[in-house]
C-alpha cells in the first residue's frame, strides 16, 4: 500500500453513495473536500458518511482544489458537467476517476483525453460492470473455450419507470444505458468497434419521450459482429441489467444470463447434419477482492502508486463512448456509420 492520497469528490447526488461506501475500506485514501453546486447535498454526504468537519465543503471546485491540494478528484456530477470538472482537475495536477459517460459529445471527450495526456495524469472512467466475477468467468470461456469469436449478441429488456429527466431526454436508451452494454461487449470480446448500423424507436405505450428501444449491429475488429437489442419499456420477462448474452466461436457457443449462469457447448464430432457436441465444464467464478465501483476505485488508487493504468482509462473508454455516439448518428441518419475515436 502506497502513501495516503488526498481526494476531493465532486457531485454528491444519487450515485455518490456507490463511491463513499466502498472507499471506506481503503486506508490509503482520505476525503479532504466535497463539492456540489447544491452545497446542502455535500453537507449531507459529509454527515451521512461521518467524514468529519475538517473535510472542506463548497460549491466552488477551483477554490477547494487550491485549499486542499488533493492528489485525485472523483467526478460524480451529471454528464454535461464532466468535461469542465475533469479538465479543471487535470490542469491542477490531479488524477481523475469519473462517472460514465465520459462526456456528452465526442469533441468534449477528445478534449478530456488530450488534457490527461498534456498534464501527464490518469483520467479513468467508471465501468462498474467489468468488476463482476461472472462477466470475467464468461469472458474467460469466450476467450479460451469456443474458438475464434465470430458473433456476440446482447439482449436488454427492462421495464424501468424512473420518472425524472430520463422520461424527457432524446435517445434515452442509447445515451443513458447502452454505454454499459457496449463497454461489456468490448470487454467480453476483446475487440474494438469498426462501424454500426442502428435503428431506434419509441414503442406505442412508451412512457419515455424518445428512443426507449434500439437495435444495433456493430462490425468489430477481426470481422466479428456484435448485435444489441434493447428496451427500457419492456414489461415482463425482463433480462438482468447486465443483459442476456450469446457468444459464437468457430468451435462452439457460450451463454451468460447476466447473473450466475454461464454455460456452453463445443463441437467434438466431424460428421452428420448436426455434429456431436459436448457441454463445457465451466468452473466457479473466482471471488473478486473488490467489486463494482470499489474494484475500479482500488485499481485507480493502485495506479497512482505503481503506474499500471486501470483498464478503463480515457484512452480506452473513448472507444465505448464512440459506439454510443455513432449508434445515435446511425439511427438519426438511417446509414451505416464508421466508428472513429
Ligand atoms: N455507474 C453506474 O452504474 C451509474 C448509475 C447511476 C448514475 N451514474 C452516473 O453518475 C452521474 C451522476 O448521476 P446521479 O444519478 O448521481 O445524478 P444526481 O442528479 O443524483 O447527482 C448529481 C449531483 O451532481 C451535482 N452537480 C451537477 N452539476 C455540478 C457541477 N457542475 N459541479 C458540482 N456539482 C454538480 C448535483 O447538484 C447533484 O448533487 C451521471 O454521469 C450518471 O450517468 C452511473
């Protein structure tokens, strides 16, 4: 364990609890400041998590950075604020770990990647679904047991009645949710996106204003294809939030229900209409030291000591963000869109 890192957390809303709770386990960090444009939210979090009166609370990030000189900033603000918060923190010499999605536009994301490089600091993005023991188990089966991956499918069907901003926003499924699934697809396949053809619709009876359902076909590197079907206004027979997955390789196929169940079959026969198959013996999932947000925060803190970048650095995560924005553009234009980042 390295030296104790001073941390300022910005944006003390709903998701910040998913940061405060696991970070209590880490002796090598301490909060020195909390920032929120609604100062009351920061005061409440300081109290709820017993952080002590010496933790500075303010609405002004620049002021808190000057007063506390932290090693790192955690950005839990809303997407329109991410670019300014992250670039301000990087320019003050802080490493940054921030909430998904990186930015609202690819232009902003490029500015953030450049700021991390220019200031020689880490900027990594939370993709908590990578820190799940079962996705790792599925990824290992896909990588090791079914031969060269040709096809990956994900289904996401949830009837989610959030209320609030999601009901009113455009492209709600692609912009607010699909980043998780698209990043999972990159993690599972180990492949990068090349192009996308997307169709988006708002089904009759939808309680959202726009784009509650979408279907996307991605060309990935090595000629693999990733298909996504999703809906946030799908009542009954819901999938998990982690999706229902099928992976097809040259020697067999594997399934994951997004929860505990990973299974597969590989071909062993060489003759007949339907070749003989045998079920894969899928081992138990290995327990993780820290899961979800806690896993990523741990890797981020370690990276500040050992220089080993977390897996979701901005240079990597911009590829998942590009899948989202290219899918939106494809849905809007009705054309196949190359994915650039
Ligand atoms: N990883 C996940 O599974 C997951 C889940 C939910 C939300 N999120 C992401 O977390 C982020 C925050 O979502 P939330 O649900 O906590 O939203 P929220 O609205 O509950 O909280 C956001 C907080 O940020 C504050 N804020 C807004 N702009 C600010 C600024 N410029 N400076 C300082 N504070 C500012 C708000 O006052 C509010 O307290 C979003 O990017 C969202 O996509 C991630």
